[in-house]
C-alpha cells in the first residue's frame, strides 16, 4: 500500500453534517477549498513533520485542542487499521497464489517423497 504523507491534519464538517478527519499538505489552500465548499467547523493544524494518516491521527489525539473529537479520530484510526489489515490479507493471498503457480509437478513429487 502506498503511504502518502501529510503535513496538515484536522477535522471538518461537510454540508451533510459529517465530521471527519481531514488531511492535506497545504493549510491555506485546503482551508479555502473547505470554506468554498461550505464546510463548517474547519479545524486544521500544521504538523511539525510529514506523517501518514495513522501517525497524523496519533498526533491529533495528543493535542488537547482535538479532545472533543477523540471519538471521531479513534474511529478513523480503526478504519485505517481495517484497510491495512485487508490490504495485508490481499497481499498474502496474492503472494501465496504466485508461489503456488511457480511450483512444478516435479517439485511437488519431490516434496512428497
């Protein structure tokens, strides 16, 4: 799974009242996009380094200003873990399938002996 890195993270509420964790690399541009799209409760912060989504959520949890969004951030962490787990299972199955495809009948017979 390709890991994108982000320097900005926070929360924002869309027009359907869904508050979610948001990620970006430019605070000013992302804030303008959210406000243009009529998002409310836009609360983004610049992170001190580049982080993947999981790490960015951990940083947000450690910030007192995001304490009221703890449940939302923890749900995002669980979602990220689930995606990573599903990806790992898919990769394992793919690697196993490739390994089995490379086994010849002769090798199978040698293993049985």
